[in-house]
C-alpha cells in the first residue's frame, strides 16, 4: 500500500482496482473512492475512513467513482459511522450511482448515512 501527499496535502493511496483519495477543506474531510471495493481492500478502506473520522467531525465519502461494493465495503462504512458517532461526528455518503446505490439502498446505508440536502451539491 503506497501513500503520498501532494502539494495541497491530499493523501492518495491506491490498490489494484481501488483508490481512496482524501482531501481536507471547509471543516470536513472528503474521501473519494474509485474502482471496486471488496474484501481485498476492506482493511485499507477501514484504515482510511477511521483516519478521516479521527481528523474531522464531518467525513464525506464520495462514491461517484466507485463501480462495485460488497458486504466488506459496507462493513467498513458502518465501522467508520460507529467511530464517528462515538466522538459526535458524522460520516455521509454522496454521489452513489448504479450498482453501488442499489447495495446502499438494500442495506439501508443510503438513509443512515445520507448527507444534509445542501451538502450534496458541495461534496
């Protein structure tokens, strides 16, 4: 697992068909996910999300680039949600589409981790 910060301080970590990019700004952290999120990347995703939760009370997970998520990815999102709740923070999911949106709807995460309406435009 490689990670490097660019000039703006964003951390970029990637694995074979999965990438989690973290950027900070406006009192929150955004974790942008791309590729396929499955058991092979669960520990990596959990670590990225927990790091974000520990650094900010508002973590937005942008799923626009994610084309697949299984129960392992769902588990990572729930783990981050519980960690954020313990410190009075929030994890929000934005920009899910296609099969990823379907999984989130089936599991109820689309409702549990829904961002405030005004935030959908800014994430």
